[in-house]
C-alpha cells in the first residue's frame, strides 16, 4: 500500500480531520458531472467523510477507485465497501496501491496536505499522473489565520498556475482550503454536462435559503461594533444602531436556491432585478460582430448573487475603470465594471458586473479556466448595481423587454436559435 508522500493528516495540534462540509467541497467536481465518469480517491479509511461524500455523489454509470490511507489496509476498506450494499460494491473498487489505479476524470486527495512545500509539490505531481485530459485534482490544506505552512504556500502557487476554483471551509476543525487544479485544458462543451457546483461560500439557513459569506462577515462586524459601543458607553443606546443593522445587512446577502431550466437552448438571467434595456450593439473588446445586450438593474432589495447565464468556460476576466453613477441612468455605461468572458459551444458570451451609486465592491469567484454550469453562482455585487449579459446577436433571440422583472438563474431572458 502506498499514498502520496505529501498527504499527511497530522499537524502541530494533532490529526487534521476533514468533516462533512469540507468533504462535500472536495468531491464537488465528482458530484456535478452528469455523464458517466471514472473517479479516483487517494487516502481513504472506513470512517472517512470524503469516502462517504464520494459514494453519495455517484451516479449509476460512475466508477470510483479507492486507495487506502495509512495505516488502514485494503482488506478492511473492501469489507466496509461490501457492507454498503450491492449498488455501492458494484461501483467502488479498492486497490492496494496508487500504482494499480487507472487515469480518472476526477482525482481527490482524501487527506489534508500538511507536509513541506517540496513534499506537496511531489505529491501533486504524483497524483497529476492519474488525471485524464481536462480532469480536475481536488486537494485540501490547513487554512489557519496567521499560520502559513509549506503545503499552503505550494498549493497557493499551484492554484495561481493551474487553479480553476478554491474554497475556504471555515466550518471544519481546523479550517481548510480546498483547491481544484486542472493541468490540461477542458473543452467548453464539457460545461453543458455540468450541474452548478456546491459553494461553501454560502451559509445555509434553511433548505432553500443561504447567506453568502460576505453577509456573515458584514453582520459579524455590525454586531462587533454594537458590542464595542455597549462597552464603551454603557449608558447610551447608540449600540442599538449597529445591532439592529446586522439583520438587514445579512439579508442583503441572501442567496436562495433556484430551479435552473433544463432546456439547453435557454439563456437565464444573471441576476435578480428589472430589465433596463435590450439592445443590439458593437463592442470591439469582445470581438467583431453585433451583440445582443440585456441590462438588468439590481435595487438594494434584490438578491445580489450573480449567476452564469449559460454553460461555458471562463477564458478572460478584466476590470474597466469608471465612475459610480446611479446604475439606472444611461451614464452608468461608464461605471467601474468587471467583465467575465465565457467560451461556449454557441460562441462568446460576456457578463458585465457594473457598480452603481452605492455599490463599490464587485466579487468574482470564477478564475480563468473554470467551467461554469448554466445558473451557477460565480460572484456578487454589493448594494445597488447593474448586470449586463452580452450574447452573439446572430445566435440568440431575446425573450424579455424593458421593465420586465427577472430572477437570476431561473428566468429565461433569451433563447439560442
């Protein structure tokens, strides 16, 4: 039996545990691929939350190969798999060593990387050999404030070169950061077969409602200010102002679940709000030809989480300088804006996140090379703002007009011809 030399689960304060939430994040790529696929899990034990999450993510046509973690043997792991029932046993196989595994579409390191930078680099190189073309390697490392390990430094470097997504999972003991690395390019057409990725950046309140992590942080700051004001001036009622503001601030960052249309020809709204304009125009920044642009205004009462209108691959991202005019006015055309360019099976699609009079902060979480499913969350804009979707004018027909209300990820704003 052997495992990657950089996969070590012991840190300065004892074993590093991957809990259910972190495990679900690690197997995101496995869970979102709807086609039959082969996956490889390296470093698993019978009690592993990552193994349980990987099994839960399996579809009928999937195959999962598991390499045991030290000091567990393959026999104990096979016994555990058999006990899960025939359905699992038919789809999960256990090998004695990594050398016996075959290349896979998703490779998952089941244990936290906590070695030196050199060990981590060696471990990644060892696992990357088992990636098929366009496949993703999912790995995790400790993410403790004020503490940077060699593994964390090396994984940050790998992420800058090959990263297609990273998530911080605070609800783990200790917190971990999960990296998804792709060493060979993936076809944009692959995105058509993906479901929206699980994002731990949203904190669940109910089955259908989440709060983005930005909202949790903002509400925490408000409550912290309230506590400081109460201590500093115990006889004053000023502490009530930030305390009462915490709820509305958190609500602004609400992130509800949405039913994304399954129709492959549908283009969905990138944000909640009111359609300001639907027009044809030219924009040489995105290439020759005419574009169909659907502009949506987001008031402070709308959900501000942005979603991908189509399935595609992020091939470019840039920010254009400008002002901070009211997003409902024509001059907002020249506001600060972040442009995410997608390559799709039907041509180039661009999403512009524009600031407004109050909005001064744009969050974009999809790095170049990432694959986005239709309706998948990829960022947000704080407070009133505007989101524009650019489509090839000769390939899509608009289905909305000025004044229409749209719901991000659900409302069909256009249809491919």
